C-alpha cells in the first residue's frame, strides 16, 4: 500500500508543476497595441498622429537614426523643424517664427512611407495645416504641441506629382529641443 501512495505522490509531484507550467503558457499576457502618446510638456521625446486614420507613432525601429524623433530650432532663421522616424515611415514638419500658445501655419510638411501603394509614397504640403505649441521653452529646451496637415502626392523635391492626398490628424509631440545659433 505504501508503494502505491509513494508512486501517487511522485506522480503528483511531477504532474502538478507540469500542469502549472502549461497553464502559465496558456495565460500569456497579450502585447499592448501602440497608442497615441499622451499630451505632455516634459521633453518625453514622444511623437504621434493619425495618417488617414492609421496610427503613426515613433517606435525607435529606424536603425539608421540614433534618435527616432528630433526637434531643432535655428535661431538665426527662426525655423523650427520636427522629424519622426519609424522603420517604414518618415515625417517632417517645418514652422517659421514659432511662438507658444497660438496656431501657426505649417510652412512645409512632408510624409514618406514604404508601405504606401507604389503609385505614390511621398506626400507634401505647403501651408496646408497648422501647429499649436503648448510649450516652447528654449531655456529648458522642450517643445510640445499639436498639429494637423494634408499632403498631396509629390516627389522628394516637394513637387506635386499626383492627385492622391494624405490627411494627418490628431498630431501631438513632446520633444527635447536642439538649438542652433550660427553666432556660436
């Protein structure tokens, strides 16, 4: 009788951990879907928007870039440039004479993707949108805000080449600001 009880204990000691192991495998945590970043003003290096309703969020997967999101202010020309990269896409926004707490027309906007249908993968626009800086702090080097624009099918020289249009909406960013002054 002791042998049967010992065999049952041994069997349970082997089976029980195996059962919990299999149970744990079946309860894998689902991967969280990317979301539009929260609106912050801390220099969190976030950037996101919707491109024709599809989420565009900087993800750090562009191996050729050491920073997947950048903001730079050229003091002499008063031009602020925002750039964001993913593995398949690139977005560029240029603002002349940036000021906080007012809507400013987007001077130049550019969106490029390798995922787009091959008839058009570059889109650009001049003065086709607006940007609102919620924070433009040159002392602490932080720039934050919201944007939207439309781009029309173009080549890399920003010359319109087709009728396809891309709509960029609900854009937001919070980026550490690089400042360039030609005098220094």
